[in-house]
């Protein structure tokens, strides 16, 4: 996945918000101890967050209780359309890449200037 890998670690409790992070060059990430459903979107490249998407996740919650854990997640293009969470992840990552449009509108002070 030359374009990057985006991960959501969704806590098993169903209450806490997901942890959202980009995997590093070694395809690793630091996640606090706990139990999570892991969802991944990969970008094939050629550049950062570009190219076709491949998606996948853990079929059940994973308990992270050791300092280092290896988890294998198989990605495929077909999975991206199976669960809504993958569409949400792709849309969120795309939105984060758009420059803020602070200059699209202006609100000017209409009060009188001067003494």
C-alpha cells in the first residue's frame, strides 16, 4: 500500500470513540491496551492517500494486552463496499486532505470607525 494505510481501532465497549491513525512505514502503530475491532483502508498509491482503496478488518474484537502484538488483516477492493465504516473512513480521509477554505466568506465589522 504505497499510498498509505488508515486504521480505525473501534473500542469493544461500543461507547468510546474510535482511535484513528495512520500506520507508519513499517505498517505498525501504537494502540493503548484494550479490546478493539480493527478496520483498515489501504491506498495503492502512487502518492500519499492516492490510488485505489483496499479494505479489511478483524472479524471479531482483538484483545491487546501485550507490549507487541502482530495482527494480520487481509485487504481487498471488494470489502470497501461491504460495510459502511469503510466508506466513512475513505470520506473522512479525503475530507482531511482538503485545504480549509477560510477565505470563501467574509464577515466584516459594520460599525463606524474613528473617534
